[in-house]
């Protein structure tokens, strides 16, 4: 039936949808909302969890960890609190509860996004998508082919997001060597962490780890820290987020697992 529908569409017949969006991250979700506002029959295909990288493994959990670890840093800043006549006894935290705080926020937002698609009348399909032709999308999981299928659309938006870059020679085991995808779960809190890359994601993790008691070393391939930043912002980031912390760094070097 799907092949017949594709053939009919190619001959000028009806498409299954006005718009199919590949990827249900914040970009795909926003596109779906706008499409429905324009009266378009819309479907969205997601290979993982609703919300994509930002909601599940990026902006949302990282900001939740920053908020929690930031409170710890503030409460441990005795000299600052003393200016206000405040004295705080030894500050402690539970790593598991900090991680669960972020996890619960992710679950809530993911549920809200899922419900919003239902309320708007957007069909949500799960599986890895691939283009058969300019108007046909195949989707599904290799391990569960019976759950997939093909649909046709007049227009297709690719909003598939991104994955962390792992330098050649680095082997990720998810335990002692991990990407930001695993890092936001805060499954461990080692005394020392090496962070490859000093962009905004690396800075966020360095702030979380140092606030919770870890030492951090940046390994940056470029000659300067935060190489993608505006020059003035890079200077401020170093002054505010790096120099006062327990952070060491090496620039102009490449990484390997040796």
C-alpha cells in the first residue's frame, strides 16, 4: 500500500501528509506547531525520545545540573555569605538526587512535548527515517521491522539534530570515557575529569564538576580556550568561569587514549 501511495503521489495524486518532519527535537517540534497553525496535515518521525538532543541529553538536563551545582557553589562560598552575616555549616549533597532532579525535569518536558503533538493533531511516528525519494519517507527500527512503514508527503523537513563528536583514537566506554550524552546523567562524580574541548558544552560541564568537588583539565586542540567565542566573551568566560575554578588546561594539543 505504501508503494502504491508513493506511485499515486508521483502521478499527481494525494499525499499522506502535507508535511513530514524528520526529528522531534525543538526544531522539529517548532516546525510542527507552525505547520498546524497553517492548516497542514503533519507527521513527525523520531528515532529516539521526543524532544531530541536538547530536551533529553543537552540544554535541559545540563541547565538543571548547573542550577543545582550552582546552589552548592553559592552555599560553600563562605567569604561571600559572611558579608551578609550568614554562616552555613558544612554543605553536602547527594549525587543521585541531583541527577534525579535533572531527570525528572527532562521527563516532564518530554511529556509536555508529546502531549502538545497529540493536542495539535500531529501524528508521531517512531523509528529511524530515510528518504526513498523526494516525497517518500521510510521509517522503522532494524530490530522491529513490523513497526515501520512508508509515508508520502508534499514537503519534508529534515531536523535530525546532532551527536557528540568523538576525536579519532578515543574509545568511548560510557564509564570512564563518555560523551556529554552520558555526562548529563551524572552517574559518577570522579575526583578529576579531563574534558576534551572548551566550547560552551565543555564550560557547562566544568562548572558542574568543579562546583561538586571535582578537579577539571581542559584539552583543547586550538591555540586558545573557547575558540568559537567572540573575543571579549572568551576573555570574560576565562576570567569568570575558568580562572577562579580548580581548572587546568592544555591548548594546541590533540587527544588520544594513550
